[in-house]
């Protein structure tokens, strides 16, 4: 018991190490980037925290918030403030950009995920390639893949109609949410929780998950004054998502903190599989699948369509390079220390 208490004290001291104004500003800047990571598909909030060397501290402070409230809250406060700013700015920026360059922007997100993958992959470097480890990796890989396949199959007719322009002058929010059936509010609970999970598991992205299940565009379209005024139920749906997000974040923080301390190798075998599976889904989620179908039925329409395709490959490559440079920089700093 004394050893466990001493270990806890050392962890608390580690959390408070970046104290003072400098520590507050560092965590505030991290919070801004973390908020952007939540809303931008392709960027993992957990991977960002690893790059900033705050992953273990963040896990500990969140999982012990109620047990050590004062000390953990002081640590998390600048992160929370920065998070709100980053999330709001990122949301409205992505909302506008997706209207103009949907295909190339999604490929930029995919490039960011590919470029940041090595920081997750290095956690299993040197692990034995036995049946257990391979099975755990494949299980993680299959989860996002199966979710994507079922989502596309269940919504294929709607995606076809959208691509062919059969449903005209109707935004994604109205088309998808409709009159807000009761099952949608129930579904928002596990969806919100999974979004919270993505902020704890490195390599996963909340927005990429929403894209995977077809909720990303409808939610982005729903945050407009006119839509909210005509569909006030969206406020309840978003509130449920937020509650689920917070619950998933806290519960998973405790679970991952325990799992990593118990068996880091086993835990990361699953995490790497999940991360790779999420990357693959970026190229075949409902949003981008609708674009593929639109090209099939209608061809490439207008100058905007040509520009969108022309920018896709450069943005994909640019996303890979940008994320990879950041990852290599952090890995080099870690090796030097």
C-alpha cells in the first residue's frame, strides 16, 4: 500500500511538473490543437497528446479527476479552455471547406492519418509475431472495416439517390435525421461514447468515426441557425452525443490506463489494428463513397469538381509529409532524451 501511494504521488508530481505560466500556456496551446484534432478527421487526439508528451499525464489526470479533483482539475483547466477554442474554430473552418473541396479535403485527412501512423506502430516494434499478437491486431483491424461495410450496405440506396441528385435542395442534416425518430437518440449514446474512446486510443479520430458511420456531414450541416430553429430536437441529439462523449472519454481513460499498466504490448496490438483500419475507412466512408457514385453517374461537373480532383493527390501527399515530419521530430526528441 505504501508503495502504491508513493507511486501515485510521483505521478501527481509528474502531472504538475509543467507548472507556472509557461506550463499553463503549453497546456493551453495543446488544448487548442487537441480541439482541432477532435473535429478534423485524420488527426488523432491521443496521437497529438503522445507527440506533446502528455499522453500518460492526460490519462492519469482524467481517470483520477474525482479521486484527486483539485490537483487534476488545475492541470486539465488550460487544456479544456484551449480545447473549446480549437474545436469551435476547426468546426466552422471544416464546415466551409467541405462545401467547396470535399474530395481533396477528405484525402488530406487520410494523409494526416497515414503520416501519424508510425507513432502508434512503434509501440509494437520488436513484439513477437505469434498467434496471440496477430489475432489481436486483426481484431482491431476488422472492427472499423466491418462497421464501414455494414454502414455502406444499409445506406446504399440513400447514397445512390444523393449521388444521382434524386433528392434536390435538401441538406444532409434534413435528409439523414428527418423527423428524429426515437432510435436515433438511443443510437447517439453509443456513438458519443465511441467518439470519447477515439480521444484516448492513439491513431483513432472522432470525426473519422463519424464519417465511417455516415453522421459527419449531417452533423456539420445541422449547426446552422435556420436548421436549429426549424429542428430544435437537434439540440437534444447533440447534447446526448456530448454526454456520451464525456462518459466514453472518462471510462476509456480508466480502462486504457489500467490495460497499458497491466500489459502494454497486448493493448497496443489492438490499438495498431484499430488505427490501420481507420485509415482504410477514410477511402471508402459514406461521404467519399457518395462522391465516387456521383462521378459514376454524372461525371466530373464544373471547374470546382476539376479543382477538387486536381488538389486531391497533392493534399494527400502533403498531409502524409506534414504528419510524418511532426512524428519523426518527436521520436528524435524522445530518443535524445
